[in-house]
């Protein structure tokens, strides 16, 4: 019987994720631990952390990308770039407020994110990669500061 329930739950997990979540929550509320699809639940919980880290990383790359474009292509500055910088800074701040343990991770990935943003800036602007400094000209604090925008180069 337990194997049949696990097979049905796995099938539900694969065919209707939302229903699987609702069923799992209901089972946990009822303390029906025998019927919980533990394998997939544990995997989903582990993946939650990965998704949060990936989101932080992606938002940081966008901020750094637009700061570079702002600095190195002032003739193309627009409200869209400024709005994107503000939006992605807000997302990062929300992530850090929700999960303060991500702050050391942000510092850990900052240089990697800058390198990604630098390469993408070269691709998007058509400027040579060497145009952009090898090391990030902005501190993590500046990058997240709502009032910071770099001067023209």
C-alpha cells in the first residue's frame, strides 16, 4: 500500500506540481507523515535555496551590466536603464531582507557577476571587452545604493 501511495504521489508530482504541493501541505497539516512524498519534498526544499541564490546572482548581473552601460554609453542613457537598475536593486534588497544569510554569498559571487556583466556589456554595446575595467569599479555597497549612478567615462 505504501508503495502504491508513493507511486501515485510521484505521478502527481510529475503530472500536476501545484496539486502535489497542495496535497503535501495538507498531509503535513494533518501530520499524515506516512503518506508524504519525502523524496520529492526534500528535493524541492533543497532547490528552493538554489533558486534564491540564482535569482540573486541574475539580478546582480543585471545591475552591474546596466551600471557599465550607463557609464560607458552615456549617449544611450534612458529611463529604461535607470528603471531596470532600480528594479533589480529592489529585488536584491528584498532577497537580502528575506534571507540575510545571502549577504555573504553576494560578496562571494560579486567578482564573478561583474565578469559576466562585463562580457555581456561588450556583447550588447559592441564595444571591445577591454573598454570595461577588468575589476569592478563599483563596490557592492555602491551597486546596491539607490542613489548611485556612475559618471560618464
